C-alpha cells in the first residue's frame, strides 16, 4: 500500500508541474490561416493553461488565455485567443521583424527541438502581427552583451508565418511553423521537444507561461529550455531546414526596414 501511495503522489506531482510528456494531436480538418482560430480543426488541438510567472508568481493570471497546439503533415500549428477585461489596454506598436518594442503585449512559443535542455528556437508575435524569431543557446544563461544576452541570438531567422486579429475581447493569433524550418530527431516514429509558451501583458506588467516557471531562475527564466515541458508528435518526417542568413549592404543611402 505504501508503494502505491508513493507512486500516486509522484504521479500527481508530475501532472502539477507539467513535466509529463504531452502528446500533441494531429489536426483532423483543414484550417483557414487568418489569425482567427475558430475552425472545427482546433477542437482536436491540445489546450494549454497559462500560469503567472511575474509579478506574483503562483497566482492566477490577470487575463484569460486559450492556447491550442496541433500539427499536420507539414506544419506545427499554434493558436491563441488572448482575452482582456478591457481591450483598450492592449499595447501594440512596431511591425518591423525582430524589433522588440518597449513593453509590448506579446505571445510566443519556444521549442527545444532536440529536447536537450540547452538549445531552442523561439517564435513570437505581437497584436500587429510582426514576426520575432531567435535562437537560444547555453540554456539562456544570462551573459550580458550589447544586444542583451550573448545566448539569445536575434540574427537567426527562418521561414514561418503568423497572422493576428483584433477582437472585441482582445486579440487572437495563428502560427504556422514548417517542420522544414526545424531540426529534430525521430525515434520510433516519434519526436519529443521541449515547449515553453509565453504571454506578456503590458498593462499589468505581467508575464504568463506554460509550464509554470519560477522567477528565481533569473530574468531569462521564461527562455530556458531546461525548464520546458515535453511534447510528443508522432508521424512527422525529418527534412533539411532552411534558414535566412543576415547580410549587409554597404552604402551611405541604405535604408533599414
């Protein structure tokens, strides 16, 4: 009986911390990629509950989020309905790619594609629909540099798409990340990846995450692959990823967009 009880409490602990393997479902219907996740297909996506990271770790988030993830033969799909008690408090500014505006509202996903607890790829957006992607290395150890941290690389870019929409209750998002833009390892027909979801609500100066991430791990804790939950996808195929290399055009009249 004691052994059974120990196993029971250990299982509850795994569920509470989000460290069990979460099986992602293959979507059974087509999606209209428009930033509004209202298709029947999303009902088969796995739903994730966001938890407060800051400023009051462990409390219920100030605003509701409905996040779902699924996949098809070509893409990992992510959707979010990001609710607000007052939609006028949404903070949205720049539409430039990879530009982190000051204190914007945002939503993103971080994927430790090899589940190695060290490296990850991040895909973020804001209410205006801009794309922000970056690579994480060395478990996002906070080593200050001119650009913020030497273990967060904003020069990394790849092919992916995002669309957003404003609603009377907030904003919504659909992300479409090609498997051809990711590196991963297939074992017995299955792929396991680390997953972190991240929502920033500027009005409340609040960060919500999945899984629950304690701020005691530092300011970059929401980017740390070692703190990720583990997801599993079955039946996807490896392919050679295509990345976009940054380049510089010399000349006094160059205009940066």
